[in-house]
C-alpha cells in the first residue's frame, strides 16, 4: 500500500444525485434539532468516497489528509442551495450553540 503524506485534493466520482443523497443522509443522521456543519458534510463525503473507492486515484493508495477539489465543493454548495431554496433545509444562525466556527444546517 502506498500512502500520500500531507493534504491531497481529490475528485469524487459521485453523480450529483449520489452527492445529494449523501448530504441528506449526513444531515438526517444528526440528533433532532441539532445542526450539521458544512465541514462535517464534506468529511462524511470524503470518508464515504474512500470506503466506496470513488476517487480518481491509483488502487492501493491511501491518504494522510484529504479534501475535495474546488469543483466538487461547488457541487456540494449547489445541492445545499437547492435544498435551502426549496425549504427542505435552513441555516442555523445560533453560533453560540456549536463548538466550532462553521456554517450549520438543520431541517425546518
């Protein structure tokens, strides 16, 4: 097995529909009334993509730290924007409730 050291930007091979399903799953897995941070969503997508082998990489390669490439971040942003616009999601503006600085989303 080959390990890449440092942070590696990776493209996920999920379709937009698959990404939307992963985002919904992560948000819906939060306890009732609790938000899910954007960083948590992205981390969940990376972990799932790693488990599902959905990266454009050489087989047998593992990574010390991963992040999504900018175009995939924009796809996640667009999916969340659709959910916000259609009223299936809202931003939790209660910044005192959460321990980290992030944007949190909750179900209405």
